[in-house]
C-alpha cells in the first residue's frame, strides 16, 4: 500500500494567474458567506462558507495541466485530464466527510472548552478523512480484482 504523500511539485506547474483565480474565487465566496451571515445569521452563513468555493476552478486547472503535460509528451491527454479531475473530485468529497465530522464534534464540545473542541474536532477530521480515503482505496482495489476475475473466467469458459 502506498503511503499518503505530499508533493509540492504540482505547485510549480501552475501559472500565476491560475493561483490568482483560486484566491479571488475563495475570497469572493468568503465575502459572500459573510454577507449572508450578517443578513440571515451565522448558522445560514456558515453553510455558505462550507461550500467548495474554489473546487470548480481547481478541477478545471487540474484537467488543463494534465492535458498540457500529455500534449508535451506527444499525446492527446483529454481522457487523462478528465480522470485526474475526477480523482480530485473524489478527494474533495472525502474531505467534505472529514469537515462534517469536524463540524459535528466541534458543535457538541464547544460549550465546555473551545481549545478542547478544536483539538477534538481536528482529530475527528483527520480520522474520518483517512478512514474514508483508505475505505475508498480498498473498495476500488476489490472492484478491480472482481473485474479481472470476471475477465479471466470468460477466457477459461471459451477454452483459452
């Protein structure tokens, strides 16, 4: 099993204006959430703040970078770009589960100690995110094995 790794090399692939777009969209979403919060209350504003503000920009940038990388290697790359964006989307969904765990634990424990609530909620986020990632990885591996077994079973039935 491959361990979770952090690779800053993808940061070098981005152009300055791509990071500006991400920053601007994230900032605009935060300002929007603040305006909603001041008008409708913190509970409603918090829901808007939890929206994936820069996800769309990130997914399209990932796809574009993968396509560019494949074209530089002499390949088309559209399918690879879509797959890279899809993997990022799955990671965002798993991260959202971790954030949900953070919100639940923090809301249940904040009245006793804010620092303790933050630490507990952070631990819940970490545990749920890693468990979700690991579970997805195991499910994908099991699905791949079943598909390979079905394919080899058909070959045996045909006498190959």
